[in-house]
């Protein structure tokens, strides 16, 4: 198990996830099939917690706890935040419970990342939630919501 955390604006955000290893396997398009829903992490879906609302990938997401899923593709992924927690793999996934569905581009890296790594690359009011494994990285932009004037 691993955890990543950050402060973005007034929000504390953290994600807890199982951290599988590559171990010489083909990950995306192999172990994790293209165009198939994946519970990001090992065994149980990763869980993301927000203490305050944040804008994620252009969508305002309320404070709360969410399961993280992805539908990987060769050139882009669809990321899903789902309001149901404690899901083993995709067994109980219900798309009607998604609070966020957003497509993000794939970056191909020169070096291999052996263990699935989720982290935050951020500045005070925004940054990216990054998912990196093997030679693949995706970024979900995370920003403090715009304040009304």
C-alpha cells in the first residue's frame, strides 16, 4: 500500500492505493487491457479523499471520498471518480455513481517505473495528479475552484 498527498488551495487531497510491480510483464495492453475498466492499483480500487471541493480535469468535484478507475487506451485514458468505496477490482462498479469522467492524454516515458506510482506535481493553487507505471504516465489537472467575486 502507498499514499500520496498534497495541499491545493484550501483543500487537503490524498490517495491510498495498492502498488503492484511490473516484474517483466507487459502492463498496458497486456496485464491491464486497453479499453477495459481498471480499478487503479492492486486488488481494490484506489481511494481519493478531498477535504474541500476541487476542480479536476475541468469538472468541479465536491469534498468527499471516491474510488479511482481508469479505462486505459494506447493514446488516452478515461479516468473515473466513483462515489462507492471499498470495491474489489471492478466487481461492483456502477457508472451511474461516477462524479467525474474525463479523458487525459498518455505520455510515453523513456525509463521504466517498476511499481505503480501515484503522486502530485503541484503548486499552491493547482497541479497534476500523476499515475505512472511501466513507461506510461497520465496527468489529471487538479485546481482550486474559481472563487466568486
